[in-house]
């Protein structure tokens, strides 16, 4: 029809509509966050007297941020979240790559069965499972225990395992064979030769798992019940439920603090995040 | 293991291998490394997935709390799930979430198609729309409680557009609209992520195809229909399937924003309340088992359906390759003609 370029006006109109829609949906995506940022910089009186979309008098009024940080015990929360993040990432990378190594490199009866057991586990929705996981955590004395929470978080990562298996498939078996000829043990082959080769896959899965762990709040709320001792960044925001529930300038400051690490990671690792998601989705 | 039996059988002729020797041999090492590398993940999988799954099944026949006595009640829990209006009725709400996910898929497909071609500032738009996916659930809860509060962000923006505040409903209280408000937050959170997935799929299509189509004078819409859509059919189908099971187990938006108040309690929110607040563990387990059954049934049906779609997709692929060859031939002709 008009696509041959005969009708320039129509084409400009289409381009205009295209950009309009992009701007509109970007606006929709950031509007809730922008309104939070605006409100986080307002003093109490400003918050009560001006409309939420009116910019604050000063963009350097950080009192809400410091107050939110103290009230929600966010120093402690960041410490806990960092400990959890490091332990879970190290453990799940080791566990995941080792499992993927065995499943990809060794043929043995039960190989397919184990793969299917892990795949089937993804069908079970987490929230429903926590009804009885709670009882098990209770019996293991894992409630209000940071190590207990960390161990539970390590055990549920199937997508990472599939990313690793996919990656192993692309590493030729001749790499292993020549090492075997040299008399290297399987442990040496795995730790010295294959693990370094796996680095891109590890980075990808760490970013995905890292974001997931940092943002996890349902199990953290359920199993780390002592909010004074064991807040994580996500659950520390629960402080604002209740009496503080209408002081949105304070709440918004807390929300902004909690999403800063994700924002920084996103700015620096956009490419890896996108490619990690795509890789995870194809197999998952 | 095979090595050991072999040595036992042949013990008459060969020197019998001791366990120590076997352990040092390749076979022994292989078994050792397999056990060492698989024991932890398998124990974790067993303790946190299959054991609880089995326990939940058992719990569903008892009247029990997490601590204290438990009483066997047979199928009573299951019957009560169907009788209680707050349990099974809550599944109706998943229709809202299904509707939402269809809107979300269509929207992200459109945006992915637009962003897959050269667009000024494309990565900035992409970044803005994707970022909500990286925010934690509690923060999203607060952001949207604030967003929907009377006279706050959403109302203000609508007033800019000329609506009067008196005509606007209470977004989270009004039962005719509040579920749609909640579904909106879920769409807001995930449409960027879906878009990134679709962009990944579209990018994997051979760029020459687009060039050929452009030279043939195919418009954007025709390109979308004949090149993009067939090649990303699989990932779309997958996402449709995921969104159906996802809608049945919708949980987060009502849990963090309204706490299930004013008729927004989805099945899982009710189940969470019954198990962890009221501690009626048996009843909650029965609810979980019933939903799992529905999800399994849905998954199996989808697998069958998927197989059918795949089959027809393969037939069409043949057509597609034929078409592509035709187009490439035309392209070559034109180049030669110049």
C-alpha cells in the first residue's frame, strides 16, 4: 500500500505513533518510581500540603533517607542481605556446576530420572510448598537461623543448572579426554579446567540468582521471623506497615534505598541481565 | 560397582582387587566423584521439595496445627475446600489475571517488534520498561499503595487528563475495579521482562530475511505477520502456557498491596492465611493439593496441545523455507540486475 514510500506523510505519521507509544509506555513504567523519588525528598509539611506530583523544594533534603535507614534498621539489613547473597551465590554455583558436570559428562542409569526430578520440581508453586516446608524447617531448627535460610535458598535453582548443562554441551569432550590421558583426576579436570571455562555461564546465573535472592521476601518473612536480629533489605521494609503506614515520604525513601543496589547492578550489567534472561527462558 | 562384581567373578584367574585398589582406579574415581558431586543437590531437592510434597499429601487428611495433636479426618478437608466460599470461589479471580497476562503478552509483543528494528534511544526505552522487573515485591507493594491512594499519583495524572476526582473510584477499595488495579501492577512489573524475551527471540531470526522482505516491498505489518510471528511462535506458546498456570497461582499483588481485603483474596492468598495465620494446616494442604492437581492437568493438556502446534508449525516451516528461498532468489536477481 503506502509502504513503497509513495506517501511520505503516512510514513511520518506511523513513525510518530511508534515513538509516541514508546514514550507513553516508558512513562507508564517509570511514573510510579518517579513519584516515589519526588515524595522521598519532601519534608513532612511539604508532603501534607502539596500535591504528590509537585517537585520538592530541595532535592538535597536527605533527612527522610537517613531516618528511614535508621528506623528500618537497614544497616543490619544490608549486612544480612550481603551475607546471604555471598553464601547463596558461592554455594549454588558450586552445587549447580558440579551437578551439571556429572549429568552432562557421565552416562549412568538414573541420569534422565534425576534431570526429570529437577524439572518436575519447577512445576510445584513455591507458596504452596511452604505449608509443609515450614514444618520441616521447624523440625530442623532452621527458623530464625541465617544458615538455615541460606541452605533452603540454595536448593531450588533449576534454571541455573540448565544454563550450566547447556554450556557444558558446548565444551568439547576432547578437553576432558586429553586431561585424562595426562593422568588428571576428575576433581582436577572439573576445578582446574572446566570451571574456569564456565565463567560466562556462572556470571549469567549469578546475576539472575543474585537479583532473585536479594529481592526474596516471602520465605525471609516466614523463616527469619525475628525482624530485629534478622532483617533482610526486602523484609526491613515491613517496618513501615502499621503506625508509620501513612508517612509516605519516609516509606518512599526506604523503598528507594532498597532498590538502589538493583539499579546500580542494572546500569552496569544490562547486557548480561538481558542475555541471562533469554538463556534461562529458552530452556526453562 | 560393575568393576567389583567382575573381579569377584574372575577371582580364580586374576588377582583379586581390594577395595582400596578399586577406589584408586578410574571406575572407582568415577563413582566417587559422582557421589561427591550429586549428594548435596539431591539431598536438598529431597528435603525441600519431595519430602514436603509427600508430607503435604499426608497432612491433607488430618485436622492439625504445626504443633500439638493431629486427628485423622479422611477426605473432610477436601470436601470443605469445595464448600467454603472463600476457598474455591477465589479461583474465579484468576480470570482477571489471565486477562491481564493476555494484555501483557500483546503489549510486550508489540513493543518487542518495534524495538527490534532501529529506533532512536531504543536501549533507553528498553531499560526504562524493563527496570520494574528488578524491584522487590514489598517495595512494589508500597509503591502501588501510594500510587493508588485517593488523590495521589494515579488520580493526579488522570486529573491532568481532564477527569474529575469525584468521578474516579477508590482504586483499591471499590470491588468492581480493585482486582483490575492489582492485575495492572502485575502487568506493569512483567511486561518489560516479557518484551526482553521476545526481543531475544526476534533477534535470533536471520537478518537477511528482513532485508529480502524490505526489498520486496513488504510493509512492517506484513513483516510481522509472515516473518516474526512464525519464528517466535514457540516462545509465545510457552508464555501463554506459563501465564495460565501463573494466573491460577496468582499471589503477590494482593498479598503485598491489599492483603486480600475487599474481595481481592486469590486462592493462594486465602491458602496462605489459612495455613500460616489460622494454622489450619490440614485444610491448607488440601487446598494446595487440589490446585496442584489442576495445574498438573492443565500442564498435561498443554503438552498435548503443544505437540499438536509443533506438528503444524513444522509443516509451516517447510512453507516458510520455500518462501524464504524464493525471496532470496529475487534478491539475487535484483542485485544482478543492477
